[in-house]
C-alpha cells in the first residue's frame, strides 16, 4: 500500500514510516491544538461515527483475511473499540482534571497536584491477527490523551482488513482537514 501524507489533524496513516510525516505530526502537537478537551472529544466522536458506519465493511475484511464470522469480528474486535471510545468520551473530563495530592509540612503555604499532559507523537503498529482491535484501541487512548498518532496498518497477512482500516482512517483524516 502506498504511504499517505500526514495531516495537520493529528493522525497520520501509512504502510511505512516516512520522516516527513512524523515531523508534521510533531509540529501539529507543538502547536498546542491537541491539548484541549474540545479537540479530543471531536476526534473521538468522529472515530465513533466512522466505526458505526463502516462496521459491515470491517467485518467483511476480517472474514476475507482471517475467516472470522461477522459475530466474532464484531464482538471480539469492533465492539471492544466502540466501548473504549464511549468510555473515553464519558471519562475524558475526569482524566484531564489535575489530581490533588497532599503537601508536606515544609511546603504548607503551597499545594500539590499532578497534571496529566500529552507527550507528543505515538507510533501504533497494527497486528495482522486482530487488525481492528490492535490498531484502533491504542488510537483511542492516544487521541483521548491529546497525543498525535502515526499508524501503520497491518498489510501483509490481512490485506482486506488493512484496506478497510486504511479507508476508515483516511476518512477520519478527511473529516479533520475539512474542519481545520
């Protein structure tokens, strides 16, 4: 599969990791737009809607590659990702809130807290045996954390699933670019 160029939306999809895509993702992260809750919620909602729309195509790809039935493909892979997205949407404000910690006696006029900040660019390599689950579950966590993500879809052993995943992720990129 030919590599695709990354977008300023925070996600890049490719079958091989070019250096320019990672640089573009780093500059997107450095701009600070991935840190806010609205951006994270927007990405997760888009992923959730794309999963619902392309559920059948993903099941068909897993049937062609791995001979997984529709039920097995849905419940063992897609359903887990859908629930992870919903869990992230429900818990995002709690996860982003600073966590108050006790302060020792020497620092009493002050206060202590732990801030959960995104770290940058995440590289996610999909696996051929569970192509949807092991590619998209880490993506949910990366987006919820406010990181940019570079994905390598599993292309050799599961070509149909990889094509469907690539289409799904390219649609996600297109939606990101339309709203920038």
